[in-house]
């Protein structure tokens, strides 16, 4: 039977310890488990080591692997084992054994939950690898030769406290990577390096897209002019696509009465994440969602069946009281700008309305080059438990059928997920895969039979009876913050021209062409391009390198020849060739 | 000496009482003071009267005026006066007299503040007009003939409690108007009628522009699709003008740490109006202004003198805890969407930067047809007290001179207001007069030497030294809510085409042209016009009347002839003629 990669990684931890013991005979060992991509070992070295020492250790590990040594198991009485490690000056192993003896486990969390007075552990297993004997539950390769030394890399070293408790002694944690082959290790290192370079927090600062301020507070991004240009480009694209499907922008405040969220159910749902507001006159909360406000615009007039569908859309911030420790860059924030939308319609309009949303999604993600890199899920009821859901049997059947039909019409191949529907209605979710192979749930089309009823919304039907409308919640890009994080990392900051905060940069070759360069700059600006001018004293080579760092799609180099001919020399980012063009041609090129 | 209009109005109250006594001998009288445009009298009629009774009373009043009766004063001991009114069954007058005897006043608020045990009032004055004797301090015409009966009008009647205390008996308040002449009365009635028709709260509902919800809360307008279309048109116009002057949109959240407002000074300045936010982790407040957040975008990078000016703009909501009783329509709200802007510059850049703002103001208000209906004030220091102001003598001189120069260059004729500057810098304010002759302060260009210092903002000057930038706060339209209220009333809902929420409405003459009308509608929509289609069963006359009520600028009537020729019949709001046009012509017409 093949040894699993996890067992090989566990084995590598033993190999690391054996290598350490060879070079540092006085080293004291803590624990050494496998990890997601390799393994680590917590070790107290006689003197703390640095990353520079890792190469030697890695070399020794590879020799041990090549020597194809066996890992030999032997059992020992627990008191004998304590004596064994104690005599070898291994206090951490002794400590682990004492826990095992007292609590029946070495795992702290298990001790908390289940602390027998007397342990039934009387015997422990030891594994011997060459000269190194380790306390271990097992789960290894039989011989070190099963590991591929080319798939091994010692990666990093950091300081940790024994058992993560800062009242304990400090050890060093040596991290290693182990893959089945050299190729897989290289692939992993490449992907990791890419992810590091693309990290939206790093690129966000480097490209000056957003910032955080201690005075404003954690989880509250401030968008600089460049970041705002991207947000606005996304927003305007959404608006112009949505306009074709007759979605109507509305505008609401960021607070609402506590009673609004008691009616909607969000006071209960968000509980601690709902941020209360201390007005002297009313009990308000910062809105955690936008739907309750939108219901109140619907409710402001009496509506007839002929008025439906009524479609609202808005990009607006909502607020949630996230824990400081859970905040992270743009992916977890307290001020969340949501591209929100709600359609109020009759049950018989669900299919055509949901299709409009699906069309908007298709257009928007096609513009981003992401349509196709996705799959869609259709969450439906658990038909064995119809009593668990809000809304009539007839409405549910119609809604699920509508989404099924839509999936077919739009070739979504939606994967049916039985029992995954919310209690208030079925939904379609779109999952997109980014350039790093990560999957993100971005769009949703959610049918809701419950909220209109909670707010007593109605319309007069053709027969004069009052009816409750169906509400469709929809998200195209979700939250701008999370979407920006994904886009920055997906494009590695190399945004498509329509999104680039600076689409073109005019670069002068020398002082003599400054006036003409300024003229070119103004003409591009007047054509509504996002453009910058660099007419400083540096060499044009330096200017090009700066523009490349800033990831500007087009560099427009202005020399004396360009000035003479009234042209510009266009250089596309990442390319060496330049092309001479008329200014009008440049404008068309940038606008595509 | 001419009797003042106020005294004439006071006299008219006596005349009203005399007329009432004639028709209702058992009426009991409260108080009857003059008001801003006339007078009122609080009266308990034997049976409550309606507005229908006012004509008869007004007629009798006019007769009394024409009879030119004298108002005769007589003094009476206070106990005798109580006896006098008591015997005539005037309990309200008795109550007033008893207050006068006990507290020395009949004014409730004066009693609260200053309640002597013993009053020194021993004698009161009575005025006799024909058969009617009234308790009164005086201030009258000598004879009723001094009033112009043509300037008189009884206006309304409403229920009130004696002395405004709902534990007291209910009286009726009869309101009258009195002007010096028939002409002035007519003018007043016309202006009042205009203001009523234009009231933004009335028109806002009638045109479906915004709404309030009890569940969302008072002072928190919700903008419907039509209202949002106007707001967006204003915003987009501001953006496109500002872009030419290189103002850069930024985007900030709606909360900030308490510490942000302590640093800025707004925690102290707004005190009770600052709305605190109950996060479990940080002390936040809803932003009452936007400048502190914008300083933090400036502060996110090191800046050189070459980077200045740095210009931010943003339309964003800020929040203030206004008292419920002070909230009114859109003019006083809790969620205030501000068109905000801040420029960080060097002192030597103040003039050119302020000029950019003045140019934006000129373009924006020219588009609205309001430029010219304004005057500008220049608030400068009190030069006798230079120690009262923040910033160097040199900077102040430069800043005031810059604004003076700007006033000259832009022909603003700014009126210099000595001592009106804020302690942190001089400013220009623009006051506009609307169609009802009311003046509104709308734009401001405010120099600020203080805030950048409070936040420790700096830039590296040419000589390598750190310097504090100057901050210029600017508002073009101020708050969208107040601006919308002004615009709605100024235009009486007849917005210029570029602002109209619905710019054109396609109206069908009959069923047969429905398909062609839908086609016309789609073509206009695709040309980015805001357009509606009315292809219902009503007559085209009815459809035109509806569109007129909705104040739609262009009605596009589609009959069989238009269908045949591929044209539309264009009717401009308020006109009877129609004009046949090609669809492309209509698009150009609406776009201007």
C-alpha cells in the first residue's frame, strides 16, 4: 500500500529531528506534526538558529532520506519512557509524557474537555530513526527512502512558546515543505510566490488604491483617488448594463430604527454584529443589510399588478460589528459597500425577472473576462419537509421551476442542491474561479416569499384582491471591498484598460517637448481618459520603469520627432516595441 | 403720526371681536393679538363655527371699519374689571385678569421665570369699540376708519386650547389678514398660493421624488427612482464639471473613531448633535462632517511640494442628531448628503485653487439658470484683533488678498465683511435668490489654516523643510436634501430637461400603434433618455393631462399617421401646438 503524502510529511518531521540531533546534540525537542503542505518541528536549540542554518539541515535530511533508513517502533512502559527522555535531557518530551500519563492525551484542548483523574495509558510507542528516538503515535513511511528528496524544502524558522502558552519556554519552529516530487514542490512555490506578489494588501498600498487610518478605525477602508476610480468604473459599468434591464437606482440613509430590523428579523439574525446608534431621540441601528429600507420605498405608494415588477438597485455601505481579530485587508471589513438590488414582482414574473439578472451577470463578467470560469448552484427545498418552508406549495413549485427553466435558457447547467434553499425561497449562486485557482461565490439570485409578508407589502391583483409580491434579492459583484480584493489578486494589479486607475501616462523625452506633451495630456483628458503626465527631469527610461511599476497599460512617449509630426509613440505595458500613432488613434485604442 | 400696520392689525382683532359679539352675543373671548400678516382671536362660540361663517363676519367687520368708530380707553381697578367680565360671562378674560393680579402678567412664559407673590398691577386698561369692551394693553388705531377694508380678509379657523394647554377648554382661533391696501393683500395671497403649490413636501409626494417611513425613522428621507434620477443628474453634472478642474473623487465610510473628532475639534463643536455608535470593540461616531476622514487620505503618504495641490471630492451622507421637533421635510434632516470637497495646497496656490472652485460654481449655476441671481460675501479678519486668529500674519494676508483678487478676476463683487472670518481662515460665501425671492446661502470657499495642523499634516518644501498645507473646504450645492427642496420650490417641479426625472413620455392614441410606440420608447431609452411609455386604454387627452400633472417636459404622441411616417408628434409641456419630428430629432431636442 502506498504511504500517504501526509504520512510522508510526518516522516519528514522525524527526519528533520534526526538531522537536528546530528548537528546540535544538545537540542531539546517539542512536537513535530505534518501540516497542509509539509511539516514542522518545535525545537530548543542551544543557541537560536537563523534561516541561514536551514540549508545544512536540509542537506543532512536529504542524506538521511537517501540512506533509506527504517523507522522502527518499540513499545515502552510510560514510567520507563519518562525515565528514558529525562536521562537524555528532553524536558519537553517528559512534559508531554506526564500529560499523557495524567490526562490520557497530550492535546491541550482534549484535556479541557475530558480530564480523567487517572489515565489508562500505561504504554507508549517510540520510533527510532538512526540515532534518534522519538515519542510518537505513529503514521509513517516504513523507510525514509519512500520520500523524494527533491520534493523537500526547509522553508522558515520562527519563535513559538512550548504548547503556544507564553508562560512556557520559547522554542523555535522549523517549517518544512514536502511534496511527492520536485515538480509539485516547484508548482507550489510558484503559486505561493504569485499569491504573495498579488496580495491585495501589498498591491493596494503599492498602487495607492486604498488606505487605513488608526484615527478612523480598523475595518474602515478609505479609498484614494485611484482606488475610487476603479470602484467608480465598476459601478458605472453595473449601472449602464442594469439600465438596459430597467433597474432603477434609489438612495437610502445608513441608519434605520431598531423596529425596522425587528420587523425584518435582522435584529435577531445579526445580534452582536448589529451596530446600535445612540440618538437622543430614537433607537437606531447602522443598517446591516439594505432590503428593509428598500421595502419602505415600495410601501410608500399603493401598487397594482400592472405596476409590477418594481426594480431597485443601489451601491451603498452597510455596517457590521466584526471582531478586530477577524478583520483582514479588504476581505473582512466593517464598512461593506454592497451592490444591492431588489425586485418586487408577481409570482408569474419570477422567471423573466431572474433572467434579467442572469443577463446582467453574463454581460458584467464577460467584460471582466471571467464569464465561463464559473459554475452555478441551484438551491431547492428538501421535498420531504415542505412544512419547513415559508410560502405556498404552488409558489415554491413555480419559483423552482422558473430557476430551472432559466438555467436551461441561459445554459447555466445549475447544479441542483436539495435541501440547500433558505426557508424563504430557492436561489441561484454563481461561483467564479480566479487566476490563482481559488473559487469565490460572487453573484446570487435569491427568491424571497417571506420579507414582503413581514412588512405587509401588497399589490392589488387583476381581480381586485390584495396580494403579497415576491421579492428577488440580487447581487452582481457582492461587496466592492471583497470584489476589489479578488480583482487586485486575480489581475495582479494589471487591470484591464477600462478598469485601470491610470489608463495612459504621457512621458517626455526632454525639456523641449514639455508644451506639446501638456497639450497631448489635455486632449486625452478632455476625451475622458484617465491619464497622467510625467514631464519631470528623469530620463525617459526611468519614467518608463516607474510607469511599469505603476502598471499603467499605455505609455505615451513624446520626443522631438513626435512633437514635429503631432503624433505620440505608444508603448504597451510589458512590451518593448513602440508604435507611432495619431492622438485620435490613441484615444480610440484606450477606449477600445 | 401714521398708525403702524401692526397697530392696525391689533385694531382689526378688536373689530373681529366686535363683529363676533354682534352675531354671537354669548361668545366668550380669549386673546386677540396681531400676527406677521394680520391677527387672530381665540373665541368660544356657542356652537363651533366653520369657514363658511367667516364671510358674514368679514362683512360685519368691514361695516364697523366703514363706520369709523373710535377705540376708547378707560382705566378700571383690577377687582372691578374681574367683576365686570365675570358678570358678562367672560371666564377667559377673568382668568387672564386673575393671572395679571397674581403674577403681574398674562404671559405664561413670564410667569415661569418671574413669579412675584404679590403683583403691583392694581389698574387695567379697557378699550371700548361700539358695544364691545375688551381688556387690552393698547397699541391701536384711534378709529376703525384708519383700516382699509379692502386690505382685510378672514382667512381660516382652527381649534386651539385656551393658553395652548390641552387641559384647558377648547376654543376656536379665527385668523385674519390685514394689509395696507387691496393690492398688497392680493400680492400676499398670490405669493402664498405660489409657495403652497411649490412646497417641496407636497410636490415631492405628488411627483413621487422621495418618501419618509415611520419604520426607518424621522429625518431620514428615502429617495425613490425619480428623486434619485434628479440627485444623480446633479451629481453627474458636478462630477463632469469638476473633472475639468482635476478634482478627484474619493470614498470614505460613515463612521470614525471618537478620537478622530476629538482631534478635529468636532466632538466639542457638535456635542449633542454628534451621534455615537455602540461598537463592542471601538468608540465610533457617525461622521457629522467629512473633512477629518479626507485628512487621513492625505496623511496616508508622504507628500512633496510638487505633489500639491491634492484635491478630493465626494458626495456622501453625514449624520446629525437633530431634535424631532426641528425636522422639516428636506430642509432639516438627520441624514445629510453633502457635496463635499477639500483641497490641500501651498499658501501660494490659494488663489488659483479658489479660482478653480469659483469656475465650477459659475458653470454649475449657469446650467441651472441661477448664476447672476446671487451676491458674494468675503469674510475677513477683524484687523484690530489679529491675536484671535489661527495662522501666521503672512498667510492671512496672502489668503485674504487671494480671495480679493479672485473676486476681481471673476467679477464677483464680493462684499467685504470685517470680522466675519472664522478663526481658522477667510472665506467666500455665495447667496442665491430663488423664484420666490428667498435668499439661500449655497456655496462656500473656506480657507483653513487650522485643521491640517490639528492632524499634523505636512509636505516637504523645496528647501527640504516640513510645512503644513493649507486646506480649502468647498461646497458647490451644499446638501442634496436642502438643495432639492430649494430646486423643487424654485422650479415648482418644472425641472429643466437635463434634471427632469422623466424627460419624455410616449403616449399612444390607440391600440393599433402600440408596437410602434414601444419601438420609439426603446430607441429613446437606448439613447440614454429618461423616458416613460403610456400605452394604456385611456384617451390620449387623459394621457396628456396625466403627463402635464407629472410635469414631463416632452409628450410624444403616437397616432396612425406617425406610425406610417416613422415620426412622432411632439408636444412641449404647457403648450397646445404639436410638432412632427423624426426620432433622431427628438433625441437631439431632449439632449439639447
